C-alpha cells in the first residue's frame, strides 16, 4: 500500500511537472485563431540571412521572402563632393559670429549622396484546393522555443498542417505540408518578385532569377522622375539574386514548370527553398565582381534535400536553441490570460489589463528577432531586421546610426547574444575604411568619420544628394564614434584582450583621432564641436530664430567623452599608446562641460535655448545617462536630476522606438514604475481604438514595434529596457533589480550577462531578492549592489562594503575564481 501511495504521488508530481513544462513552452508562443490579413499580422522567421513572413492563409497562402544582402546599388565613390572642404572654415566663421542660418546654408554644400535601399526578394504563393466554407479549428503560431511557424486547420474531415522553419545549419527554408488522410494534398506553389526577374526550370527545381536596381532613391525623395533605376549610366550594375524551390514527396505526383510546382494527390510534402545573392563585399561591384548566386543556391538546396525532414529539423533546433535557451525569464501572474490568442491578449492589455507574462514574452521575442536577423557577415540587422515587403522601404530600411542601428544591438551583450554583434563589427571595420576617405575628402582630417546613415556598401558621407538633405539629420559627424561604444563594451563583457587589440582598438583609436582634430576652442578656450547638431532636433535662439546647426551639442560632447574615455582605458589595458592617450586626457579636461539649464533640465545645446518641439522624439542629449555611463543617480546625482527633468519636459509620447529609448533611461534613473508605464505604452496594440498613429508608437498584432510604420529597433530597445530594469553593470558594480516595477513583484531570470565577465541568475518574491547566483569567468572581485542584505552559500568570500550612497541599497565584494559559481541569499529579518 505504501508503494502504491508513493507511486501515485510520483505520477501526480510528474503530471504537475509536465503541465508546468507545457505551460512554460506555450508561454513562448505567439498564436492566433485567424489568418493574417496584413503584413504586420504575419509571423517572422529567419536564420540571420534568409527571412520569411508567414501569413497562414488557408487556400491562397502568402510567404514573403528576404535575404540580408539584397540591396540596391554598389560601392560608393571615394570623393563624391570634392568642393566640400572649402566650406568648413566658412561654416565655423558663421557659427562663431552666431549666424546660424548662414552656417546651415553653407553646411548643406558639404553633403554627399544618399544611401541605398534594402530590398524584398520575392513572394511564394501557395494555392491549395480547400473549401474555405468548410474550414474549422484554425490555428497558427510562432514557437520561439523552436524558431518555427505552424499552421493547421480542418476541412471536410481532413486536418491540414503546415510547418516552416529557416535553418542556419543548412541555410535553407523548410516548408512541410501534411494531410491527415492519404492523397488529400493538392496545391500549386509559385514564386514572383517586385524586382526584375524570370522563372526557369532546372531539373526538379523551380528557379527565380532576379536583378536588383543600381540606384534606388529613399522613400522620402520624390523629385526624380525615375526613383528606381536598374542600370544607371556610369555606375556598377545592380546585384543578381536567385530563389530556388524543390518539392519532395513519397506519394502523389509533382510537376514543375515555369508557372510553379504542382502537387496532386499527395499526403506529405516537404518543400525546400534556398536563396542567394551575388553580393561579394562592400567594396566589390555585385555584378562584374559578384559571387555565383546560382552555384550557392543550388548547392545549398542539394545538400539539404539529401537530408531527411527530421534531420533538418533537429539540426535547426540544435543550432537555434544554443543561443535562445541561454536566458530564461518568468514573471508571476496572468496565467489565465496566457490561454488567449496573442492579438486578444494585446487588446486586453492595451485596454488596461495587467499581463506580466506578455511582457516576458515580448522580452524573449526581441532576443528571437536578433538571432533571426543578425548572423550574416557585413549585414547587421537593419531598420526592419531582415523583413521588408516594400520596393521602396521606409527610410530605405537602411542603417540609421544616429540611434536606430545602435538600439538594435543594445540587448545583445546583456541578453547573452554577443555573437549576434559580429555583423555589426564587420560593418564597423568597413566604415573605418570608407570613413577615412570621407574624413580626408570632406574635411581634410585624419582618422575616420561616419554620419547618420550607412548601408551594406558602408557609405560614410553626410547623405543629402549634395545639398538637398536637412542638416538636422544629414550633417552629424558622430555616428562612427557612437558605434565604437560596442567595441569597448564587448571587451568589458567578454574580457577578450585579443578582440580589444586586434579588432577594437585600431578602429576606436582612428575614430578618436578624427574627433581630436574635429574639436576647436570656443572663445573661452573650451573644446567644442563646430558645426554641431542634435539629431534630429531644432532650437530657437534668444532672438527667436529657428535653427539646427550650432556648436557643442550635448550629444556630440557626450559621445566624444565616451569614446575618449574608452580609448584611454583600452590603451591602459593593452599597455600601449601612452602619448596618444595623454592627448585625449588633455582634451577631455578642456571639453565643454555638461550644463544644467534654467528649467533644471540637462541643456541640449551650446546655449540654454528652447526647443522648437519640446516633446521631440529624440532624447539625444541624454546619451550620457543611457547608453553612456557619464550620468548616474549614484555617481552624479545632480546631473541625473537634470536628466530626469529633461525626460519630464520631453514627455512620455513619441514613436515606438522613442518610447523604448525612454524605458532604458528611466531604468537608469532607477525608476522602475515609470519605465514600466512606458513599456505598457510600447506594447499597446497599434491601429485599434483610435490611437494617434503619429505620437503613440505601439505594437502591431505580430508584436512588431510600430514607429509607425514598423521599425525593429523598438523591439530591441524594449528588450534592452527590460534587461536594464533587472540588472545594470555599467559603473563596474553589478546592480541587481535596480528598477524593479511593483507589478513584477515575483519572478526569476537566469542567463543575463554583466560587465566583468559575469553571468547572473536571480529570483525574487514580493519585491524582495531571494537568491542570486554569480557565474564567474575570471579571478577577481565582483562588486554587488543589492536591495537587501545578503549572505553567501558555502565557502564564498563575501564582505560588505560601506557605500557612499546608502539610499541605493547594500554593496558587497565577492571574491571570484574563473569557472566557479556563487549563490547568495537574502538575509531574513
């Protein structure tokens, strides 16, 4: 009898564990009970190079395809505006005479050409013989655990299932279709493109061969008669591309012709799709010097087709989960709401309901999107990741490096996806090359510089079509400097001196070299940038004049302070370049300091001017708070108070990515409840309930962030903001639960990374940290700031440290050994 009781208890425990495991698995799914009607309801798949948007339609399915390297254009000429340097002395003279309009007019003459555009590859159309009126039990999902989309429904007693995943291991799209009764699959699969293309048949394969344009104007340019040109005279011809499809089945018949692949009377069909472009690097013409896209696509398809479906799926999941499964995050509450379709959950959440597990899902969705869009050499995640359906995408879907590209990579290190930054490093290495030409040819200066836009060709000039761009965004010289922050931060997270020496330091040093030459003394002898803008804002002078170009914007000087500080630290770590480091220290001492304005705000401009738009979406002058570390409530409380006042003046409105930026800044101000308020607004369902589309931002039904329109930086910024609420390490101390909102009273997270080479697992209950485990990668002292007193487990050496700021928790020093883990617990009172 006792054995029976034990056996029954074991069964009950196993059952409960199985149910909980299933609940955890289901909590990481986006699912819906209707097909997508619009692109922003479709579900994104990607392997970092190939992307697909799956609509889940029943009889006329649409799958929209992208490839990370499919862009218009080709390499940019080194010197597109040879007259530019002659205007710099004139611009500076106008600025020192406070003639801002003249400076603006002259600065326009120092612009180059526009960047090129990220393009859609093509569309797959699945036309299946289904009686639409008989369809029931419809379901579609995106499973973040497996990076897989599933669609299923029943029609006339037959259940149809469609499974799709995009394998990084095998570099193909796998589309598996199945009927529950033999011989009931009848469909045609065809392919087309908005670009120039033709379909041919090659053996068993349907092949779409395409050609990209050599020139594509940005979507906001409308003065050219032909915004899309396929063979622009005197330029490199556009790149070639190819999509290749093959259907495999054990029964039924398959016929392939130029109209598509026709399957009749089958039960189980696997379609394999490969795709490739002729892109061969930022500095090579993709036509005459391009790769053989036909060879690449055909070989990838042939290798994948030789594997079984089970093998392809296993290899895909193994590759994907080694990244995704590093971080687990759960917040108690909202289990009942989690049983609803995702769009209905969003709707209820947007109407004021609490749904902490939806916020946890949003966090993990951002990590999923980064894995899915940033694994291609030289092609980091762009404004839309890798998902774009427009021939002329919003803002060219390029790399906007005055905030948006940087925001894409804010979560990479802390959320344990540092490998996904490699494409960004690749682009940085290329920009450091093209940027040397820009520094010399536009400014007659050494080092390298990049402005507010770049593309797959690593364009570095101030864009604007030689004078047609607005200076408030075109003529900003700090884009490259900002990107350099990721190089130093990678060293701080990884501790890799090899990376610092061979990759990071040469690029950072050359960027600092340009900025050292770019700084000039003002009338008081303080070093300033001139010309200078604060992206993409407009000031009003004391005379009532509106302008964008002045001197010494806070953004400029904060970015330069960050760069110089990091280069000095890097030189010290490497034990080299002492003379150059000393010149940077001298420049830092003379740098125009941060100013507090008459309203108690952090001053944005050289003078205490008003903003044309007091609630402007950019909060550039708060760079020192986030993502920099020059401002902190703990180390610089006066400046932190000024930054807070600036945020209050800006307000909580703005585009989706703007809200995401503000979430991070409020987290840095240690105000979790305000950060959470903005998070709720970021995840507000956009397009319903009369939402102000121009100032509300929000989230589409598929959890894509709305600018509007879609920009993926809001997703990544939101994920980063959640991480900042739970862990901060930018000051050299691991600050645990620094901005925990009241509604996340009980939860746990594991796998977050901290500077210093630490991995952090935490659990908390009723707003109190209950345990933390620190995994160390090196010997040393780990400084911890915690909300309650803690004690060590086992033989850990943990010592309290008297903090200078007792209002911000307790500080401890933990002695660590490489490869060891240390668990600490709250001291119960």
